[in-house]
């Protein structure tokens, strides 16, 4: 199994800390768990967290040793992080582990020097601070996550789930990631370049929502769909459709359609033996050349190489709980 080490750096953000176990602990390949998730802290025991909570962490920083992926979740330690944590992260990076952060965990990676020369992001209220304090880091402000090879960083809160699903998708393909997303009741794919903050909240337009139109389009990805078709289904103008779409998803309608079509093509390549031309048709990408272009842009693989790498495993989900994680939560005394 792929070993994932999650570091709880106090004061920890409990929501962020729960994400890796939820995502990785739910991934099954051929009926077997795909990941082993263990949570560690500089001082095992009760770890201070936001909201008057304490989190019980059984393991120490030894979880980093031999881990394939090391993730630092959100923390209030944006400066003067524990030197033991920084040393453990440097040791993991030198050993070839994949390093990632969720939310303000990026500040810990930056203090360890692991973001120098890399593109990185963090929770948007802290983007300017990260850029100012660490000029060697190429901070990308308004994106959900950044995959810069061996180092990955995400924005705050739910963007951490997008990052972890991206890692599952990279390791085991779109079908396994989609199965995990269904269990978590989230979108199977929000790509890293999507904006962190929508231009306006969906509630600004009252009860009006394009969720029904998106569901309608998902059932017709193999058909030509233009802005006028989407607007007609939503009973609105193209201008209003485009504005509302960006407000609700952070993407234009055509960007969203392309993402869904690429994801459909990935699942067809993984789960069927359809010829590439037929995959392109059924996903709405039109031609093998178009499929090759968009898939290569997204995952740096041709359709044939993608199928060779990801076809075969049967996706599934577990219960969302990984034995040996070493994590539990309790209210702090007096809270």
C-alpha cells in the first residue's frame, strides 16, 4: 500500500486534519485498501486545535520515515514552526517522498525551504503574507491547488479535498477517484486552476441555480452543446448563464464542459476497451486528435499510455476509516 503520513502541527485545523484519512482511507483498488494513512505530531498525545478542541494523536514524527506521501494540514504555526517538524519534512523530501500541504500548512513547508523555487498556493486570506515572507516561493493566489511535481499545495478547507482527490486520480485513475468522491458527496474533479472564491455567492440570486442545467449537460456530454443550448435549458440569457456559471463553479460554461468531457474520457479509457476514436465521440471531444490534445494537457499522457497505466483496477470505496490512523478527537477540558 501507498503510505501517507499526515502531520498535525499545533494549533491544528481539525477539518483539514480529517481530509486525508477521509479521502485516502476510502480508496479501494481491486477490493483492497490503496493507502495506509497515519497521523503524527511532534509530541504524541493531546494536540491543541482550533475551536477549543484537542485532538488525540497516538503517533510521533516517525510516521514520516518511509512514507510515500507526507501532508502538512492547516495550522496556526505560520511562523516559528517546531524545528523537529521542519527537520522531518526535509528528511522526507531528501528521501524522495511526495510532499503536500493543505491550507496554511504551506507556511510550514516554506519554513522548511521546500517551496523555494516552486509554484505554491495557500488559503487566499494568507496568500499575500506567504509571498511577502517567502520571496523565493512563486505564490499563485487564486487557485484551488498547485501540482508542482514533487511538491503540491492547496488552498484552505474544501480545496484540501480537491488536492487529495487529485492525488488519488494521479495514482489510480479517474474511476477510483470518482468512487471516493461519491462517498464523500463532492464533485469528483475540481481542477487546480479553478478559482478559490466565486465572484458572488450563489445565494445572491435567490433560489436561482444552474445545478439542474449542469446535471442535464452531464447526461449529454456526447452531444454538441453550445452556450445557447445551456441558456435555453436554464431559461435565461447567455450573458446571465455565463455570469451565474462563474459565480457557482468558478469556471465559464465551456471550461466546465471541457473538464467534464476529459473526465468522462478518462473513465472510458480506464473501464472499457472502446477504441480511442469511440472514446472521443462518447465523451464529446469529437476526435482522437482532440482527445489526445486535451488529455495530454491535463495529465501529460496520451490516451494509449493513460489506458495502459490505469486500466484494470476495480474502483470502490471503503468505510472511510483506516485502522492504525492514530487519530481521535475530544473536547478540551472546560470547553
